[in-house]
C-alpha cells in the first residue's frame, strides 16, 4: 500500500463531519486492528457470533471520528 499523502491547505470550503473518515480508515488498516481484535477470544462471548469484534470496534471508532458518541447513531 502506498503512503497516504496528507497536506493541509487553507481554503474557504466547509469541513464536513465525515471528512476525516478516510484518514481514520487508513490508520486502522495500517495498524492491522481487524486481525488483532478478531484474534482475541473472550470467554463470555459465543464463538458463532455473526458480527465480528472488529466490525463493532471499527464502527465505534467511525462514530467517534464523526463526533457521535452513541452507538444508536448507526443505521
């Protein structure tokens, strides 16, 4: 994967709440968080769960990156 070029430029454009999601997604990919979280085995969680741990963690991080703090904001 190529490096993610980040440049800060002063403009008059509006910044949307989802503007940083590309950077957050890139950082999550680089840290291999999905593989590390899915490798964890929690004794109190059933193994035949249809939603992976990484999906829940990635969704919550995305919510926090957009300024939302409640998991109910996911549609």
